[in-house]
C-alpha cells in the first residue's frame, strides 16, 4: 500500500540537509506536542522532496501534488517558529 517505500533510501540523502534542523529540534523542545508537530512537518518535507525528485525525473504530477510542493516554504517557516 505504501508505493513510495521502495525509493525512500535514495531520497533521504537529498532531504537530510533540509530535515537536519528538524531532527535536532527534538532535543531543543521540552514539549511533547511541539516535538510531534515538528515530526509531522518533517514528514511533509520528506514527501515534498520525493515529489520534487519525481518531477525532476520527468514524472507528470497531479494538481494536489504540485500544491503540496508549493507549501514547502510555509512548512519551513513553521518549523523555524516552533524551534524558537
């Protein structure tokens, strides 16, 4: 059912630069709710990076996938706010 599971390892390297701050923020927050939000945002970033890679490889994306990619900056801003 998880169609993207096969390509996860290759994409993690590409995403690691962006998500490194998210992973480090776990130790910065003493609030479990904040940690949970950061993990969810991190998951969204990983999904966006996978979509961007598919797009780069020439795959035609659906409208909702393109919309998801367009929210990347918003997610990064939200992560920065939660880390403060």
